[in-house]
C-alpha cells in the first residue's frame, strides 16, 4: 500500500473503525464531508491537495469520527422524526441540537486523540472561511466546518475546563433507566387521577 493508504488505515484504527472507508476527491464539494451509511466514505475538495499534513490528518480524523459514531444514520433518523412530527417544534429543536452535539462530540474526539485545541480551532476557522466563500455542499452530508455553529465550536474547543470524554454505556444506561422511572411515575399518576 501507498503511504497515504497506510496513513488512512492508521487513522481508521485510531478512530476505532474496523470497516473499509474510502476517501474521494470531488470538485463538486468545497468542504470535507462524510457520505454514506452502509459504505461510508470521506469526500475531500481539490483544495485538500494543498493542505498541510497536520490539517489533512485533523480533517480526516474528524470525518472518521462521524463514521465511527454513525452520525449519518442518526441524522437520517432525526430527519425522519421531523417528517413524522413536522407540526411539533420540539422535534425540530431536538434535530438541530443533535447536529450541534454531533459536531462537538467529533471535535472533542479529535482533541482527545492528540490534536492541540488551538491548532484545531485554527483549521476549523480556515475551513469555515472557505465554506462561506463557496456554498457547494448538500444538506444530506455531514460537513466539518458549517459556518452557523462556528463560534460556539471554537469556544468549546478553547475551553480548557470542558470535559471531552465521551458518555460511557454505563452512564447512558443509567440516564435511560432514570427516564424510564420518571415516565412510569407520570403514567402511574395519570392512571390514578
């Protein structure tokens, strides 16, 4: 394998990905993005050829974290929920918050894997500047540097007190159990009234 493909394999291992991920280049995108649920891949703009090795590694690691976390599947489910509950404002708010949190989770994962937060914030700002000048992406993708959330993402990156560790399965199960208990209590009180 070439040096680039061996570097990609190493990044996949670092991100916890065990399946094949392809990296494509397309003049139709101005921003790196993740594409595909069953056969995920990363699409880079032609400008990526000019990026430093550090920027390319950071961008690929961010996009690979979306694949590892299965963010496109979660986004699809959120969009389906918005279609079913189009009339309910909380469905739309939850979908928007999911988008914000998935980007922050990938940002945190990149920083936890050794990319200095200040360097990462600089890459993010430069990429957002490029995106603002050329809006050639599709809504069905996950892009690294969406302009709307840039300020909050940079602030979160530069917040040294921020807990960047992901939620454990044990903590998620505890939260789910607590929600189930609260819901069953509400149901019981409704039946008693």
